[in-house]
């Protein structure tokens, strides 16, 4: 773990700045650094990327298992990392690996976080599914955003002994923002911390800004905000509704707060949303 500087765009006051410097942000894994360096060249080599990933046997096996999961619906099963890259594409495999590295860096062996990681994986699947159906975001960007959306939660649990109670309370707020309750009790929130980690790990600016704003639903009406960021936030609201439905709930407070904004931004009517949620529900059950 290491401490990182706080972007001025996220936190401006000296008190909040000092607080956030006390929160431990996992350093960017060396494997991710090597991967991103290869991805940054003009013509990335699948063979070189496979070799980089292959240096970590555990990550290679986990990536293959994920790439061959029913969600991706590949007609053929990849028998090597290089085959997985050829089947899914360089960027998507890089996104999957980034998620695996995040889990390893943030309590991957902590059974108390099992539900958190399961929900994060489900959200990533939902965002990718909706982005493909609506053709509004690359799968790798959608997957990374969905997985990292709430990545600040376990970091704040590590920093504040009572944060778990705060987050549970915030999730029951019927009108206000989850992040507002976190700010009131801890002078920071999981969206700001998630944005910090995303920046520190060199993730896409669209991903980091969407993480920062994923509970600020009014941003979907802000023409000054990049359309890609607004679309990711809208997809997160649909994902939240779909996950709640999958677990047997008919209500979704976050959908109540942000659903209208999301539908307006994505140009969806009630019937289209219902159809999308039906298909997403079926997709979730394929994964069982």
C-alpha cells in the first residue's frame, strides 16, 4: 500500500486533502505497468502481451477462467492467454486482467469482501451487456468502470472502523446522495477515493471521471461533461436496477433517484428499459 497525492479537481480544502493523504491506496501493480506500456505503443503485440501476463501463473489461470466463462459466450474455449487475447481482443483482456489485479491488491483473500466482489463482477457484466446492446461504450471501458465503480468502499472500510455502518445507512437514503452521507460522516466518499485509485492506476480518464460522478445523477444533463462519462453513469443506474431485480427486489432507490436522468440521456422509453432489464436478467441466470 502507498499514499498518493490528491487531485485538486477532486478535493480542494486542506482538511480534506490531509484526510485523503491518510487513506492507503494500493500502488499500481508492476504487471499492470508493463501491460499498459505495451498497450501504449502504436501496434501492440498480442504475443508480447501474452508473455507479460504469462509471467504471473496465477493471473494467467484466473484470466483464462474468466475469459472462458459463459458470460462471454465464446464458441471456442481459449487454451492459452494468447488465444484468449485473439478471441476477446487485447483491450478486453487487459480490462479483465486489471480487475483481477484490483481484487488481488484489495483484500482478494478476505472472505468478508466476497459479497462486494461478487456484486462488482455482476455490475461489470451488466454495464458491458447494456453498452453492447445500446452501442455506446467499448466493452473494455464498460467492464473496467463497472468493476471499479465502488472500489473506494473497501478502502474506506480499511480507513474507518465505522464506515461499513455508514455505507449501509447511505444505501437506505431515499432522496439524498449516498456520497453526501459519507461526506458528512467521514469528510470523503467512496466515489472520490475510487477516482483517486483509477487515476493512480492509469485507467482511462472516462472511467475515473465516471467513477467520481456515478452518484451525481444530474451530471447526465450537464452538456459540459463528456458524453462518454455521462453514458457510463447512465449505464450504472441501469445495472443497479438489474442487480436489485436479480436478487429478488422490486425496488431500487438509486433507480428512483437516477432512472429518469438515465432514460433521458440514453433515449430509452419505459418499454425499452423493461426489455433491456428482461434480457439482462436472463444473462445473469446464464452465469449461474
